[in-house]
C-alpha cells in the first residue's frame, strides 16, 4: 500500500467550493454531492477551512479505495462500501486514496431525525452528538438508487424534485443496510478473496455471463458458497450484479450508438429483452434515454459554444 500520509478534516468541507465538488443543497440542512480524490487535493489543508461539524455524513464509495485513520477508527473503503459518521472536527489521517469517487450526503441530525424517525432508534439526538463511525456494505436496492442519483447529478439541466426524491430513498436504504450489516459473517478471508475474483471474472465480459457452475469452478468454491458469499459480500445476487453493470455499460454506449447497436454490443439477440432489462434498471426505455443523452450533449455543446 502506498504511504501518502496527509492530514485533513473530512468534515471541514468549504461550502464556497461546492461548485467544484458538485455539491447541491436540496433543503436547509441536507446536501448531496460527488467527492473525488482530485477534489481533496484541491483543498488547502495548510489552513483551517470553515467546519461543518454539525453534519452527519453518509457515504457510498463508487470507485477506487480510501484508507484512513480517525481517532480510534480505521477506514478501509472500496467500491460498494458505505459508512455513516459524525466526526466533530476529528482529524483524518489519509494513508491511501487511489482514484476514489464517493457519493456523500451531509445532513444535520435534526433534519435526519425528522426524515427518518424510528429508523434512527440507535442514535439519541436528545443528547449532545458524540463521535461515531459505522461501516457496512451496499445492497442491490442502494446500488440502484445510487445509479439514479449520479445520473441526476450529472445532468446539465437539474431536476431538484427528482433528485430530492432519490436522496430520500437513498437515506432509507443506507440506514437499512447499516442495520443489517452486523449479521454474522460466514466467509473466511480466503473465501472473500475468491468471491472478489469471481466478481471480476463475472464482469470481464458484459456481453456474455458465465454460469454459476462455471464461475464457481474458476475460483474454486462450491456453487452454494458462491451464491451465499456473493450476497454477503456485495449485497446482491450474481445475476443482479451482472445485469446492473450491463445496464450501466448500456447507458454509456447509448451516447454514441443507437439502441440496436447497443443491444448487439451487449450480447442481446432479442431487442425487446434488452429494452425490458434497461427499463427495469432505469424506469425508462433505452430510446428515450438516448434522446435525453443526446439532448444533454447538444445542450453542453451549446453552452460551450461548440458547433457540430
């Protein structure tokens, strides 16, 4: 592991830098944004930044990994990991942050309580907030809503009502995942590594999914262990994981290809099967998604003064 030791307060984000870090305030006390390693490097860690220590942070790691220490906690976060914390100005010692990208929700305790109510039974907001960090793994439901949130954040024309609705759903699944993340694990370190390799194999070719039997044989675990372990480790089934990544790739391909070409590139011989799978993931038909993508591209070109 690289040792690029530096210090900085994660909860000392400067709201004047919100445009740089894609942060949007949805309502008073509730902010959402995408935060990357590049954003952290742009911060001036030599001088103190205005603190937002009054906020609880709920993070979903989208890409890369992030290793850090804070107080008595060690954070080892990679794709699909989540955490929720209140750091009260504690200093983070960042040891490694290789190309990470993180979806971050910042919410005041009283706002979170008003939104979530009984979902927060374990946290007593009647007393002064104290330092805490809780970690867990994503679920299929959370992964799907994160995909939707990112798509809404990246649109040139923002839709605040849709984004606010998606964030409320994200909060629900985030809290639900943390509640269930303390269930007893049954995987050894070796088995976790094998199942992680299985996921890499699964996603290496999105036009053709291996069978469970083929995947299990490749990594050296039995089929039952693979299916149960995949669910434990990644919060989703093998097939659901494959389909989600396949549809994410479809959304990228639609920027430069028509629907038929995109379906063929992803191994679909039946166009209607592709449309059904895409609509299940994004609640929109691929032809309508492509139309919106093309509009966003043209709008962006117009804003930049680019003529095609």
